[in-house]
C-alpha cells in the first residue's frame, strides 16, 4: 500500500444489501433505460407505468387473499386475472418500451379490477371507494388528459352503481377533487419534464461544443508543432553542417553558441507541446519492454559530462531485487529521469548527485535523486510541481529554465499510476523521488527497447564522411521549404548520397515516372498534393512491381503521426528536426546493400 494511504473502508452488509435492492428496483422501474440520456417523456411513461403496475399487482394480491379467506370464487378469479395481466404487462414494457398510449394499460387494469370486484358483489368485494386510486394513478401514467378521462370513467362507474350505492355524492366529489389535484401534479410534472428535456438538450450541445473545442485544440497543437519544428530544422541542420566545416576558433565558438541555443529552444518547445498534449488528454503512454540498465545508464552517460564540468560526482545505483527488465513507457520514463537528474546536476554547484532505483513493497519501483545543491524552502516546495513555477530565490533564478519540467514529470508519473514528491532543506540539498507500479517483463532475457536500442546498421556504408559505399545510389528528396531543401541536400551530400529535388507531390510523381530511385525522402505537408496522397498514388502505380522505400520526413510530432504515415504506404518515419547521425541511421536501414545494375558510376 502506498505511504499515506489509509485502509479501504467497506460498507456494512446491511447497507450493501439495501443499495443492491434499490438499484434493482430502479432498473426494473426504468425498464433498462438510462435516466441521464433517455428521452424524458418515454422515461416518464415507462417509470410511472411500472409504479402503477406495482399497485395493480399489490391490490390484486390483497384481493386474492381476501377472496380466498371468504371463499369467494368470483373474486378469486378477478384477482388472479389482474395479477396475471399485471405480470405480463411489465415484461412487455421492458422488451418493447411502448409509446405513450400504452401507458393507459396500467390504469385500465386498476379500474377494471376495482369495478369487476364491486359488480361481482361477493363477500370479498372491494367496493367503489377504491376508485379513488384511479385519478392519481392515471395522472402518473398518462398525464393531465388521461387523468380526467379515467376520472370520468370512475364517475360513470359510480353513477352506474345506481341510487342504492352508499354515499354516491361523496364518492363523486372525492373523485373530482382527486382528479383536480392529480391533474395539477401532472401539469407540474409536465413542466419539469420540459425543463429536463431542455437541460438534456443543453448538456448535449455543451458536450458537442467541448468535443469541437478539443478537436480545434488538437489541430492547433499539430499545426504549431509543424510550424515551429520546420524552421528549427533549418537552424539546427545548418548549424550542424557549419560545425562540420573548417572554422576559426572564434567562429566555432559562435556556431556552438547557436547550436546550444537552438537545442534549448527545441527543448522548451517540446516541453510546451507535451504539457499542452497532457492538458488536452492527447498524450497516451506506449508500454513496452524496458532494459533498466540501458535506460538508466544511458541517462547517466548523457548527463555525466555536464556534471564533470562542474566538478559534481554523478552516481547510479540499482538496488538488489530490482528487475533489470520491466514493462513501462521507455520514452516517458526516460523523460522523467532526465528532468529530475538534469535539475539535480543544474542546481548542484559542488558535491554529488546520487540516483537510486529500489523496490518498494508491495510492488512499486521507487527512484530517488539526491543532490547536495541549493535546496528548496517549504514555501517553494508547495508550488514546485505547478506549470511555469520555480523556486523563488535569487540563486534559483540564476540557473534559468522554463519551470515546465517538474510539472510535466508530475503529470507523466500520475499517468503511470504513480506518485512524485520532494524532500529538501534550504542550503543542504534535495531528494526528489517518484514511485510507479512495478511490472516485471515476462522474460528475463531480451533485446534492448526501441527507446534505448542503438540504431540499426546495414552493409551499405552510409555514414558521415564515408561516401564510397553508397556511390551509384540515387535518392529523391521531396521538400517544399527552401531552407529545408538546402539542409536536406547538404546533409545527404555529407553522407555521400546524391539526390534529386521535388518541391511538391505532383513533381515527385513525375520524377518517379522518369527515373528509378533507390529511396524517397517524403515531406508530408506539401502544397497541392500532400505527401500522404502522393505516396498512396505511387503505391497504386507500382502495384506488383518493385517497391521503392519511402521515408516520411515530417515536422509533425503528435502521437499517431507515424501510424498515419505507415497507413499511407510509407515505410518509415523521421521527425524534424533531426541530426545527421539520425538521418544516416534511417537511410542506411532502407538503402540496398549494393547499387542497382543500371545505376550510373
């Protein structure tokens, strides 16, 4: 049980039984209709038909017992007929949910039972006084008009009984009074019914507007992701190519400053988009098998150079008993670790940062990140995990940062059904921790996960500075942005690859008709014919023949984009902005190991 969680209180058996009975009665009365979504008038008819049917069955049972005690065969027959009719009526209502006119059947049964019992004139006769039940029952089942109609039939039955009937005038007056009162209640119920119908209509309209707003937000996020990542690809790509050229020391220093600033900006953009996707409910975890040694070790290797520059020791410990392979979302688990450990390294000026993985009973993985940094005051700890929030001190402000990392980490850990927290003393350091449910992998031995596995390689020799192995291969680059055209062609040239350029989908189809290519790099957002439709049309044209590998090159980074590209007929996917090594890995994965026989040398 997680710390701080109390024992679950179970309801007393008597209360559970009463709740179960109440739910069964409610379900029976509503004939299986959902009170929150059913059409109000139909729900009302079905519900009150059930109430009146219960009255008929109860009254018939009472008359049956009375007739059996008196030995009155005629009354016994009437009571049995009423009970059978009421018992048959309710299953029909449940099965067919009849229209409004069927609501008259229960009052008819009630009226018939009372009148037949009276005119049978046996020792167990009910008498006409029971007709006082008819107006309210009819009002409940059929509304105002039905109430007066059945009250009129009751008056006719009293008058038909003749002058010998006792208290005829009193009986007529009681029926009229009850009919008027019941009609008033029915009219009030009709108003409530209309109000309920309006409320349901308003609720449905609100839900539709909320869905439309959610869709608009998702489209906005997708467009913003694309529009931001497109120019970022130009900045990062050109800077990377610039740093690979011969530069004077001062020029290299400035180019590295541009590269670092671009990386920081991209990280901020990713954080904002992640938080927006979480807020919109569009971020979903992708569970896979995780190699904990690779995941944690890779994270430490990434941050150790920065820690070494500051003279901070960065240590990793995986406690005994922690399974080395487990089930989790590797990318999001790594993101949380990088946020926590990266913050620890950033806010520690001297000393150490210790990362420990341990098992917490009964079945949780607990991760602790201890540092000897500046520490956090209790006031700042209370708001530390809120978006755009940072420790409010001059020292903390000097370290920079957007204040989004911890907010995103908290949301991600909560999505993993876990908890996250901090213990800190100002000036002495902090311990950030989180725990998530521990799900060991089914097998103890397996391959590295997609998040931590090294890039696949092939025997075609694709890589920076090694063009010999790919001479004779030809690529088609489909890209409409002029800056990204330059970046992509320059990156391919750095890999020793020659490529033709197409600026839109139709130009790409024309180029594929004129020449045979070994690989196509397809941008998805193109003017006119987009990359998805271009791929679909080409796949139809080459049906049955040689299939050219097509790699999606897109600035869309929303979940489902890869699946969308594969569904259109593309073979793989790389998101902008990407590094030269990433491009080399994916191109090397799909290029053939040797040039085509007809390829130019």
